[in-house]
């Protein structure tokens, strides 16, 4: 997420959203480490937005997200930072282990963190 505005273009689809509140933040600098048990709401949101960027970079994954969640390009464009949308993105990511592991490798995250992020976003208790 470089700059104050993030733009994703996949095929004919464009997903744009302001990321000014997250500029300069990563899960690592919000959490202090990529391998921690504490998950803050800010870190959960950043992980979910990174997952959205990862998913949108692959047209097949983006179509799968849209088909599974009902989130069309307009919703992704206008509501990308809404908790329900971010939770849906993480649900989609977590539904496929290969996709999850590829994302975590790319983002350099412990594979448990996206699940913790989803729990924080949905208000579920975190279990160690």
C-alpha cells in the first residue's frame, strides 16, 4: 500500500479505496512482530486489506471472492474498509489453505494471523 491511495486493477476490474488512515502501517509495525498472539483492530484491518490486495491481484481469486461473498466491484470500491467486507475477504482467504499459505508467504505473516484478524473483526474470542 504505497501512498495515500491504493489502486488495484485486474483485467477490466478496478478496485480503488483511500488508505490514508493506514499509510505507513503494516501488521509488523502495528503488532511489533509477524508472529504474535495479540491482535489489535488496526492490525486486523491491515491484514484484511493486504488480503484484499493479494486476492485482487489474481483474476481467478477475485472472481471467486465475488462469487462466494457477493461482493461486487462497486462494493469493494466503496466499502473496502467496512468490517463486514474485510471479514468476508478473510473468510474467503481462510477457506483455502493453499491460498492462505500463498498470501502469508507473500505478506511474510504467520499463517495463524489472518484467522486471528477475522476473529477480531467479527468480535469472536481469540483462542491460543
